[in-house]
C-alpha cells in the first residue's frame, strides 16, 4: 500500500471519524475550532482515491519565527496502528515539513499496559509499591509495544514525563468498560464507598439534570479552582467548546448539574464520540459535600453513556503513583472505586524536522516554564 497525505475538508474528515464508530474528540474537526490559539487543518491519508486515515493537526508557531510551527496531533492520528508505521508517518512528515513544520508531536491512541481495579487496590495497600509500573501482572499490548519500538527506531523522541502529566495529554488514564454490561453490573463493580455515596445522594434528594447554563457551571468551577489551587479556564473557552462540539452533533457535549434543595452542589461535562464517552471537567461546592453531588453527577453520566451504547467511559488522566505520601495519589484512589481499570498509553512523541529550530523551541519552553 502506497499512501499519500493531503488536506481534506471538515465534512469529509467528520464522515471518516463517524464511519470508524469512535475516535477521540481531540481528533474531530470541531476541536480545531476550540483551540483558537492554534491554526488547525484536517489531513487525510489516501490509498489511491480512497480515504483510509485522518488527522486533526494543530499548528503552534515559533515565537519570532511565525512561519515555522510545531505540528501537534493530539490523541491521534486516526490510522491503522498495526503493521509498518513508516507508510503512514513518512508521508505525514514530508507533507508537514513542506508546510513549514519544524517538528511533529503526536499521541497515538494505542494502549501499552492495563491494570485491573483489583491490581491497583493491591498496589495501594502495599507500602513497597510506589507506582503502577511496579505492579506485576499487567496486561500488555503487543501492538502498543510494537508502536513504541517503531517510533524510537524511526527517530521519534518520547515526551511523556514519568509522573504521567506533561504539556499535552495524559499518558495514564482510568477507564470503565461498558460493553455488554448493565447498570447493576456497573454498580456491583464499584467499591462499597462509591455505592454508598450514590445511594446517599439519592436519599438526600440530589437532583441531576442536563443543563446549558455555562455561566452557573463556570462560577462553581472557579470556586473549585480557588479551593483546589489550579488555574481555571475562562468562561469564553467553555462557550467556544460547547458551541463547536455541538455544531458537529447535539449529543457531542453535555453539561450535568446537581442540585440539593435548590442549591448547586456539583457540575460536570461529558464529551462523547461514537462508542466512547469522556469525563472532561468537574466542579463542586465546598458546602454540602456530605450529599455527594459529584458522585451523583458521575453516575448520571455513566448511565447515559451506557444507554447511548458507549463501550468505554473514560475518567481521563491519572498519575501512575501509588505512593501514599504523594499528593497525586488521591486521583487514582477516587477513580479506582468505580471498578474499571488503569491504562497506560504509548504517550506523546516528537519527530524533529528542523533540528536547530526544534532545539531553540525546547530552550524557549524551558525558559518559559521557569518564569
């Protein structure tokens, strides 16, 4: 198979994503309209005249050298990852270099290892285990390992840090399989604390509804950011995200709000593409924590994803730490209670196309990080 890479229109790109039955929302044409600070383009791989793969590419210009860009392919591209990757990635590199890219960064949507909830819990209980990667018995993906090997051999450079969170997408996630399961199956897979919290919310009269009131969500989100000490995104970002994703499909993004006695206690955002659903953002009030509004929102999203025929509900990023003294361990402690499993992906990789500019960009990013 001899493949070529060419620009394609948004409609052709979206049709290909839909034909696959699933794919990352970060690889839909609409996501390019969300990331307004980047220039985006849709690319297609063609076998003759047949479209066989797609990518949303986000171009980030180099400061003072705007004609050169970092070409970023988050959670993608959407291609066949088995077999030889050169036939896919070589024409991509040639096309992007000809358009001024100094490097490509991509994050293959390919798993390398999976740990069950039981394995994660055993690791959390063992003081001698400090990381998921220390756990024996993980399910290993031959495809993921082969992708790692091929990328390294072709000169790609791994970018995902050991703790799992970098400037791009997380390498470790927590996911709940939904295919072939019922609501009772999902509840029985959760730990006692999660089941108790869901029942407590229902008994307390917490009401979860789907809303379009982004202003109310954002007020609670800013409150959460102040409490948990992270930098919140502006309201405009969520308005743009909501409008762009809904323009592709009404069910693409939903805002869930939980009220107790008329008071907003939690809010969450779910994104869905075909057979996959993602918990994207969450917020909760400091008051009324005991009514468990966040658990109620999560359960509502899981139930709706199941009813919509999704095969996976993705709780998004975790760090691999199992160290009780690490402040990040709370992420996996919270998510493991849902059942499901922890997943390690291939992670993000860079291919320098213009090495001198790539090195200069790296120095700039390190300088900016120190600032």
